[in-house]
């Protein structure tokens, strides 16, 4: 499994480019609509909120998946 080293979000005319870079420096670019980017942000916020609520529980099996469009 790759480890995320950094990410960036660039604005284009009609959409965004989400770039994920792994620890080896390999970059992966994804064109995303504003709606898709909102869904990613909402999913991360929800997951982090759930993680706060699960601080005392085992959550190793917690996986969040949501279709983006």
C-alpha cells in the first residue's frame, strides 16, 4: 500500500485537479468536478467526526467508501 506524502488542489476553468503524491514521489492527477470535491470534503469530515466518537473503540475495520458520481 502506498503512503500519501502530500496533496494539492488546482483550479481549472471548469473543474479542479486533485493531485496525490506518494512517498516515492509518484504523482497521480484526478480531474474532479466541484460537486465531487465537495463529496470528498464531506466524507473526510464525516469520517473524522466518527473517529472522534470512536476514540475508545477499535476501528481498524472502518472503511469509508462513497461513489463520486
